[in-house]
């Protein structure tokens, strides 16, 4: 999939120069000559925007603020390209959320190098965000028609949600993820409760009894070994 770049500048000749050289690099490039025209486009479809600052009516700064305030476009990289070369202008542009700032007149090789650098950073950031979200996702735990959604903290029996308390949910999750082994009450307390909460054996027994009733036929899979504790057996 080709990388799409949007150039926004009221100097048509400059737009053509950027378009020609960027397309030589393999990018797909669109040019518009005002920020107002840019706002009529599907901005979320672009991978990068190169924006002039001094344009009539809506300035590049104001355009960038709108882009950064829209959830669909807030992460799209912006490079300001402007004749404004004061330190205050650069700082303002970066504070608005620009990823780089190029002053005119520019050397095209520098522009291309900066475009490549910004795109690399953007792609690395998206990959990092993807990896984080993927690592945070926890797959469901299932046993036949019994399913635990670990992300939503819900339990389903035959596709219908079961109303479990947090303690019941945590006990069932622990037993389902550690099947076919008997755990003492002390082990269950250690893995289900956190901190210095005082939990009695009676509390464990009561929660297990309620849990068995709520999960229907699979309540028989939660077995008791007198003198030892509880476990979830695949074959009761």
C-alpha cells in the first residue's frame, strides 16, 4: 500500500515541485492550495501532511489545531513548511503538534530526508501502539459452553451472561486456568485475594457453593477433595 502525502500551500509552483520529487520517491501525493480546501478531503486517509503557515483566511497553525483536535486525524504527522523562520514561529509550530518544521527556501533533498524520518517515527509509533494493545489483550477462557471474557470481566453460559460477583469471577477464572489440579484453600486465597485482606476458609466454601449453582451443569466440574481443597476437573 502506497504512502499518501497531502501538500497544502497557496504557492502552486512550490506544490508542483514537492509533488514531482515526492512522487519520484514512490509516494502518492495530492496538492491543495488552501487549508479550507484541505478540510473538504478525507484527511484520515493520508500518512503525512506538509503544511504552509501563511495562507489566506485559515492559517496553517489553525488548520493543524483542527487536525489535532479530531480523533480521526490527531496522530497523522504534520510538517510545517514556511517562510516564517523565527525561533518563536518554530516553537509555536512544534507546540501545536507538528512533527517537524522546514523553513523556505528549502533544499529538496533535506525535505525528502525529513519526510522519510517523520514517516519512520510515525510507523514505529503505530507498531509500538499495536504491540502494546495486542499484548494487553487476553484471550477468552472456555470450557465447552462456559466462557470467560477476561477483557470485559464477564462470564457466559450457553451464550447468556452469568451474574457473578468479583470474587466468584476471580475464583472461577483461577480454577479454569489451572484445571485438573486440586488447590488448598490457602493457595486459592493467595491467588484470588490481594493485599492483607483476611479471608476465612468459610468464605472460600461459601463462594464455591454459590459459584457451583450459577454455572449450571459445570458446577459438577468444581470438585472437592476433603482435607485438601478444590479444583476444576475436566471430567468430574
